């Protein structure tokens, strides 16, 4: 199964290990042009490697460039980059790189940003989602070529909400009201992650925190987790998870299992839930009483909120991740540019079609067909053991909201130039630890906010 945790874990390891280990390796020069490139892909699950190989084979036939495709586990990316840089064997291209490690590699001088900038220009800046470009750029410098996104969403039982006369849970107030009303009869009001050792807890908290304009750092660069907006985010999270959630520590797996069993009215998860919610993968089937006769019962009776709004924010927001193609500073430039450009054009539909529920294209189309890739994404199959077109399972309205969510997506610290700090927090997990202690009754929301702020401040100082 696709690991939602591995992306963020790799980011944290890259940040905590990268500064000291990678920076000294950044002097590796360009490889001699031989029309051969090595490509690392973080999409290393067997079905996705097979799908990528088909695209690569077509590219080789069309261009004559030879590609050595290597699947890389995201948790091993920092160590592999360090070893390769030291040995002078950095890959030419890396695919599927999340935001934090992308910024870390950029900070350590391991990227050829001129090459990626050329690819973006050739493809057409206007064909990309502007927010995706902003999150992957340092001013006018493109760290990589953004390819796809997944987002955190709130899924809720619209049948239970309708029976109780409740509004969609798109705000703090609506979530709290629904969680309190529906927390009865063996059904919890909300499934939220509380595991202090799981980065999924940070992703879930950041989703709700961004909704209230709670920031990791302020405009002055100082840690802002003890702000009024953040204290309110901790308080709301505590109410939802501890007062109206299932007993015990909740993880990425237990939150899903509870909702799939019909024992929760709401869940915060990523868009990777969508194929499983529809009963399209045998190893993660919904198990509610009604699901035995109708595997799509939950997807038919679930509503989805893409962006949330707290009282401390002017507009809704949501957490998400951008994956990018990176060209390293050691790359054979011409061949690498050709490859990335191909993967973002001729091979693009095959790339995001590997897991359309979690690979929302951030290149909308081409200059002559502005919606080409958005439309192809809607028609892409989702599922593993059973496959169905995305647009046959979910409404056009929801797909519009998911596509628009790329524009609403925000991330702590990235646009403030704190990518290394973001990675460090994911590696050390001070926020999940604070959340875990709070929801276990060991600290108050105010204490959790203060402790998280102190720990992150210490991490920030260690990076200076």
C-alpha cells in the first residue's frame, strides 16, 4: 500500500541530516554527455515502477536517450543522496520529490535550477498551477518542475448529517457541532490522528491549523506556534480528538479503520483515501454493515470538504503536498531536460494516472489545450484490485473542488523560506508529541502550544 507517511518522513530526515552531510558534496561536476541518464523515482512500488518503465521505454525509442530507472525508498533518500554525492554518482533526475526535501537539496546546492527553469519555460509557465509553481520556486528560480499533488481532506457521513439536520463540516464551529451531536450509539464524532510518533498526526494538525491561520513561523521568521490562532487550533483539535474521538492513540491506520467500519461520522485523511473509500482495493475494504452488499456504500454516503475555515482566518485553507521532478547539478543537462519535459507532456497522463486519487496534475494542460491534463485526470482509473474511472465514482463538483484545492493549498514555512525547518520538525516530530500528550490528558492545549513552540524554536536555532 502507498505510504502516506514515507514522503514526510523522508523530508524530515533530509532536513535533519542534509545540512551537514550534503553540503560538502555539492562540488560534483557535470557528467560527460553520453546520451545516458540515471533517473531515481520515489514511486518505487512495483505497479508504479512497471507503469513508469512503459513511459521510459517509449521515451527511449523516441529520443535515443538511454535511461537507467532506479526505484528509491523515500526514507532512504537522504542517505542515498549523501553517498552518491560523495562518490560522484548523483543521479541525473529524481522524480516524485516532496516539498521539504526539494528545498533541502536546493539549499545544499545539489540542483540545476537553470535546467528545470528551462523545462518550465519550454512547457509554458502559464500551463502550470500558479500556487504549485510558487511553492516550488525561490522568487524566479524554479527548484524543480512540479508534477502532481495530494491534499488533506475531511470526509464525513452525509447520510448521518442529513438525518441530524447538520451543515457540512467546513468550519471549526460546524465540525465541533457535528462531532458533539453524532458522538453517540457506538459512533465517534471524529477520527483524528493523535499518535505522537506518526508524521500523519502533524499533517492532520497542520490541516486544521492552517484553517485558522496558525503558522509555523511568522513574517519575522520567528516560531509562531504559541499565537492565539495556534492555541485555538490546539484547543479545537483536542476537543475533536479527545472529547469526540475514539479512545486510545489514533494512527493513520486506526482512523481509517474506524471510519470504514462505520464507527465514525468524520475523518481527516489524504486524497489517497478515495479509491479505498469506494471499495476498489482488497487490502483496505470498507467493513461497515452495509458495505458487505455494496462496497461503494461509504463513497455513496460520504461528503468531502476540501478546505476548512477557523474563526481566526479570513478564508478557508488546506494542507497538501507537491511532488516535483528535480534535475541535479551533476546531470547531463540536455538529455535530462528532454526526459523531464517528456514526463510532463507525452508521458504525463501515464505518470499521474498511476494513482489519480493522489496525483492531481498541477500542469493543467498545454498552450493549445489548456484543460487537457485536468480532463484526462478526471477520466483516469482509480483502484487496485478493481478499477473504475475517477469521474464515474465521484461527482464533477467534487473533482472541481479537488482540482481547485491545488490553488488553495498552503504549507507551513515554505513560502517564508523555512523549508529546512519544516523538514526538521517532520524528522523530530515535536508537534505530534505535543498533540499526543494533549489528547492523552497529560497537558492542556495552552501547554501543548507552548511546548511545541519551544521545541521548534530549538530546532530553528540548531539549523542556523
